[in-house]
C-alpha cells in the first residue's frame, strides 16, 4: 500500500446515495465507490460520518493508498444554509478523511461536471428539484429547494404524488378518466388507487415509493394519456421557469449560457418533454445551450477539488479526469 495520499477525496452526497471518488494531482481516477446517503437531513450526523469513514476506507483499500486525502471536496444534499454547511464541515473534519475540507450544496457538482467553462446553470430533477448557477464573474445563485415551504413542485416525488392524485380523482368522479387509474396501483402491487392512499395512510407503504410513479407517468404520457401528459407538461414548465429565474438573477439571460439538466428524472426519453423545456427557456434565454448531464455528478465534485488545489495550469488534469470518468460503466 502506497504511503502517498490521494489529492482529492470527492463526494457527491444525495438524499438517497453517496458516490465517493479518489483522484490524483494529475487527474487520475484512483477509485470510485458507492454507498448510502451521508446527508444529515436523512440520517443522524454520527451515522452519516460513520458511513463516510467506511466508504473512504473502502476506496483507499481499492486504490492501495493510505489516507487522509489532501482535500475533501464535498457536494452534499442538505448543505442549504450556513448552519447546515458549518455542521457538515465540523462532522467531516472530525471524521479524519481529509486534511482540509470544502462543503457545497450538491447542486454545484453536476454544474461543474456538465460544463468546461466554469460558469453556467444547472437544473436538477431527481427525487426533488433544485436549480443553481454561477455567473462569469463567480457570483452564484441557488433556489432554496426546501419543497412546499419554498414554493417548489416537481421531482420524482412530486410527479408521483400528482399521478396518484389524478388516479384517485378519476376513480371517484372528481377528475377526467386516465390510464393512471390502473397503472398507478398496478405499479405498486395494489388493485385500486384508493388502496394506495390507504396503504400510505396506515404506514404500510413508504411515501418514497411514489417516486416509482414518475417514469410510469412519462410512459403513459408517451402512450397518449392526456392526464399524464398534463403532469409531464407541468413539470417541464416548472423546470424551465427555474432555469429562467436563475438566468435573470445572474444577469446572463442574454448570454450564451450552458444549462445542464441533471438528476434521475432526466433519464426519461420523451421528446415532447425536452422540446417543451427548451422552447420555454429559449423564449427568455435565446442563446441557451441545453444538454442533459451524461457524467456522474461526483466528477464535478472531483473537478471542484482540483480547482481548489489550483491544479489546472493547462487543463490536462481536467481532460484526463473527464476521459477516465466517461469510460466508467
């Protein structure tokens, strides 16, 4: 085992999982491991930090290295307010996985992974939604992304809730008929929409299972169901208005700005969904360049770490890391 530690321990910590990568000063990807969430909003801080230590140890063993890393670059769900960032930094520093630590909201990892320009906008649609951006001069903007209490709607959970509501309302006569009446309970192993409601009410079904209804809703929309299409259209409109809001706050609405679409919901292949997003964004941001993120967001956390260490004199380290990360299965 080498005694030289890795330059960067990069972590993309979402609400349901964590990806951890070790990277050398030359941009070599030394190890990549996956594990459960380390967000303090999902599990107690001591549990989160124990998981972090275990993941770090696993990565070091895989790479044949010793720790701690020179820099821990963390992009973590739940790093929403200064108090959150401070608490996470204290916990991570206490874990001993890196000599120095930087903590950012997890929105900034896919943004860095999705553009080589150092600035732009990211729209995230996973279990929840968020949007953030960096202006050419380095100024940042981000939505609060706290759910209903910050005016949010969307993400896999929001779409799932809307699909269930549409199914229930169709069955009891309050809404138009829809194929979701059958497919929603069927996807969850139940017979009727009301069975899903009761199972949620009695705690027999985890609310997180509603996220499974997002891809189903896209399937039904693509197949021609008008109610499902209205839910997908609503989501597209919400994502577009988020991107536009960030562009206006950063004063880049008239610039050729990269807009990165990141998160599990963007695995959908429905052409109308993407056409609608692009149409509504470019009405206000006409030179926007919109693309789905292909790389893992942990790549962005690693690149942010190399940036922090000042390792980018000619971009060779970044090019190497992007090349190696793109070859991952």
